């Protein structure tokens, strides 16, 4: 047993070093070609996307291959190579690996672009890399944020570049404290509180849909991510960063699932308030799906209409 513990520690440490060195190499390469940003935003975007794709593949190799993180899927199929806007619930840092698994299967991992908290860009190495890649850093102040969003949108819309634009309308990870704040907000507006998600902030998503509606980005993927573990009351329990790198086998100790609902952007409401209400309703649908998943003790007992499978396409 001491030998096995030592082995797992060495293995996990080597994996952390692998991911860190990969991130360092990617960041250095990004710095070397960053002048492309002014010379050719299009080619800068494509190079940064290539660098991001390499990094995500390393991280997914650790998560899915070496440590056996098995993700299952249900709902609509995801089309390989198709640009889209993705909205999702947000539970933990493990969400990045879930989106990575989904995008890797359809060849879109180089083009993942997230809405992220502005403070993340100041993190050494990791934050710098995300900034150079072209993630959308926001301060949740719509008057200032929309100018940044317009600038980033212009690059891939004007050049019709491939993109997966990923946003978490809840605005933050699910915690009991944040959930309580969300419930209090719902009660103050005479709204029914959610059980498994939080009330979404809709301004950014409404604006994104309006900007993308008549572009080459034609679809919205509504993503619901779910976790479970073998621990007592294990629904929603997900691996922390230490476990992702040091755990011998993530699955079946942990279970990971993604449900997808696909919509044409041109079919969504055009009125701002109706579109905001539609987004809120989608979170009610997410809430019900997660409640069903919890009641059915995971995907094995779901109704066949959900089309549970091992691949998103």
C-alpha cells in the first residue's frame, strides 16, 4: 500500500507537470506571434486557436484517457465542425473538462471561447494564456462589457471564423451560498426558486443571440452538465483538481453526463423581454432534467426519449 500511494503521488505530480509545461509552451508561442493581432486578426485567431486545441487535447488526454473520465451524452446530436453559441449551467472547474470532451468529439476544441470573470486574466501563466487566446473577460458591468464583446465578436463574425462561444448565464459556480442568494432573488420577484440551478443573468446572453442571429453562427446548444459520485448523497459531487490528476480512475467512482438541446437562432424570440423569458425557461427545463436524473439514480434508468449514448454525435 505505501508503494501504491507513492506511485499515485508520482504519477499525479508528473501529470500536473505535463499540463503546466504544455501551458507554458503554448503561452510562449502565443507571445511570439502576438504581433499578428495587429497585422492580421484572422490569422492571429487561427494560430491562437491551434495553440488552444493543443492545450485542450493534453488536458483531455489526462482526464479521459489516463484517468478514465467517461462522459455520457443525451439529447440532440452535435454537428462536427459547426459554429454555435453554447449556454450551460455552471457547477465547478470540472465543467471545463466536460466542455472539452464534448468539443473534442466534434473537432471544435480549438475554437472554444468562454465568457470569463475579468480577474482570471491576471492569474500567472493560465490567465495570461487565456487572454492571448481571445477569451471574453467581463466585469458584469454591461455598459463597459459590451464594448469588449463587440470587439471580440467582430473578429470571428467579420471573417466567418469557426467558434464555440460558451457562456454560463448563472454568472458563477453553483454553491449553497450562491444558491441561497438566487432563491432570495426569486422570492423577492414572486418567482418559483430552482432546485438544481440558479436564476440566470440574461443581458449578456440576449445581446449575444442578437449579434449572432444573422451570422454564420446559426445554432444555440443548450447544455446541461451533471455529476455524481459513489459517496452518500453523491448527486452533484464532482472531482476537484487534485483528484482529476491524482485519482487512479475517475469513472465509475465519478459519473459525468451532458444533455444537449439544439435550437436555430433565427427561431428564437426577437423581442428582448421574450428572449430573456425564453432563457429563464430553459433553466427551468435544466432544473427539471437534473431533478429527473437525481430521481432516476443516473442515466441508466432514463426514458429512451433522452437517447443516452457514449458520443455526442
